[in-house]
């Protein structure tokens, strides 16, 4: 893995977000072409066609229904809806779904150490996202410590150590097979003793059973709470956006088990259509914090609802290539 250049690094801290997002997000992202809306009224045929496009983009049945219902309700007030007004209505409705979920992760100065517990199924991008966050926070002048809470696989500890070396960030780890709650407990105590600002705790994505994994995460949360009753201060689910509706069921399951406070969506540079964020936003009141758009340390953006909706509705998307 190679590090990226300084100009790309500057970009990832806020400027040029939209152009970078468009450039990096996979061209499949989006609901597809909408020019066929031109000059048409919202009749049943149009509603059905739009419904198909939303479903293909992973928006899911419930959120798609909500969007189409919203369009029907509002467009009846409009006697002659042209293409722009329908498109504008659609944009408004998507924004109304995503805007309430746009709360950036803030690290209050009064909370030290600030413990971020990263959870998610195997391969979703937890360890990579920890590396990206460590770089981001260090760049903001915060001291960071990593906790190797995925003790299920020896390689997981090594992978986290590699990220620690890349960012010059200390890593607290124990032997493979150790109790993850104990590792995170130790890391939190060490961070407290050293005056560290942020602890990023990795966890396993797979145990023998999914129920076992949820019990382990519940225990970690309990043990962290015994050190500081407000910890973990962030319980962040890492979700692979290319999994489509499976990402929604994962979000529901993790939220029921430990009560999530944030979501990082990864692999939006892959084959994802991106509508899954609408499905999740429609179902769960959990903010989207970050978008992962690559494997490198700088390939992450803060979620912005307006820019995301514009990326979804951009005509550059899949249908142009005839790939739906
Ligand atoms: N294209 C792309 N790849 C990503 C992104 N985030 C992570 N990956 C890749 O996805 C793979 C899995 O990432 P990990 O960070 O190891 O996932 P994990 O959740 O820690 O997995 P386990 O430790 O097995 O539970 C790696 O090859 C990463 O490089 C992303 O935003 N875009
Ligand atoms: Mg991992």
C-alpha cells in the first residue's frame, strides 16, 4: 500500500469535496438517467419506471415507497410538472431523508480519552477505517491510540500494527485469543495515563456464531462503561455499501445489539449504486459519519447530505454505459 500525495491529503480535509467525490465514486453510483422525466407528468407509468430505478439503485422497498408517495403528494399541487420540477421534487425528498442523518463526529475537548468502538461484519472495512481515522485525527493535532480488539485472528493484530506504524500511532494489543474487552480496557487505561485524546478500538467481524459476536460486543460496551460511564463515546458501524440490502439488515442487527451512534459507509468507489444510504436513513435514526472511497489512508470523506444527493442524481451514472 502506498501513501498518497500532499495535495490529495489537503483535499480530504474538506476542500474540493464534490469534485473528488464524483471522481472517486464508482460510475455505477446513482439512480441512473432521469432525462426521460422531461415534459412528463407523474402518472402511474412514470411512477413505476422511477420505482424500478430506485430499487435497482439499492434504495429498498420501504424508502422507495416513501419517495414515490412524496412525489405523488406534492406533484398533484403542481398542474404542469416539467422535467425540472419533478427532478427538483425528487431532490428535495431525497434530501429530507438524508439531511437529518448528517451529523459529523465531534470529539468534545471535555471527554478524554474519547473511545470509538468500531464494529461490523468481517471484511466491511473496520481496520482500514481505523487507519484512515487515525490519520485524520492526528492531522487535527489529536493524539491517538489503537486497541487491537480483534483477537480472533492473529493477522488482524498485525494489520492494525501496520496501520499504527504507518501513522506513528501506538497500538495496545495482547496475544491472539485474549479477551477483547480486556484489551480495550487496558488501552483505555493506558490512554488515560498518557493523556491520549482518542482511542480507536478494533473488533472482530466474525466469531463462531453471529450471536457470539453480538454478546462479545455487548460485553465490550459494558466493560468500557465501567471505566467511564459515557464510554464508548462512539459506537461506529462500518458497512460495505456494495452489499446492498444486506447492509440494511446488518445495521438493524448491530443497532439492536449495542445501540449505534454512527455509521461509516465503505467501498463507495466499488460497484455500489449508493441508494442503500436512503434505505438505512429511512429505517434507523443513526447518523452517517464518513464515506470510504478507496483503500488508502486519505480515501475518506465526511458525509454531506446535499453533495451525496447530487452525486446520486448526477446524469454520469450507470445507465449511460448501458450497464443496468
Ligand atoms: N475499494 C475500497 N476498499 C476498501 C475500503 N475500505 C476497506 N477496503 C478494503 O476492504 C478489505 C477489508 O478491509 P478491512 O479493513 O480488513 O475489513 P475489516 O472489517 O477489518 O475485516 P475483518 O478484520 O476481517 O473483520 C481490505 O482489502 C480493504 O483494503 C473502501 O472504502 N474502498
Ligand atoms: Mg479487521
